[in-house]
C-alpha cells in the first residue's frame, strides 16, 4: 500500500514540475495529454478562462488502425485540425506525468505535422 502511495506522489510531483515550466507561457493555450494503457486523450485548455477549447481521444475516433504510436499520431493530427478550425495557431505542450517518448512523442509530432506550433 505504501508503494502505491509513493508512486502516485511521484507522478503528481512530476506533473507539477512540468507545469511549473509552462507557467511562463500562460498567454498560450495548453495541450494537456493523458495516456492510459489502451487509449490516449488530448485537449487544448485556455487557463485564463479555465475552459477546454478543443478535445480529441482514441475512443471517439473508431476507425483508427495500427499500433498505439500510430493511433497517437492520428489523434495529434485530428486535434491540430480541430484547433485550426477554432483559430488556434500555437499552444504549449503539457505532457503531465508522462515521459516524452513513445505515444506522447508521437502525439506531439502529429500536432506539429498538423500545423500547430507546439
């Protein structure tokens, strides 16, 4: 039980450490990412008004094929397309507690390929 508590506490500290560096770019919206074992979720949040502007997840896009990295890249492309429709050109990438490799990196690359400055 104590080990689970330490793991959750470490994850929370990592997320706060990442978000601390993002504060200086508070004038830009934030791309927040969550990764579970099966799915990946991303949303663009405007912290000034505390509102989610655009979101996308692997659950709502049913016709995705390939491995999890390709799915994450597709989610990034879709989110960038939706952001363009809402007039969002640039955002800050908030990886939260997750390391920047694998699916998180693929999602960020998909955002960049879609034309969003991240």
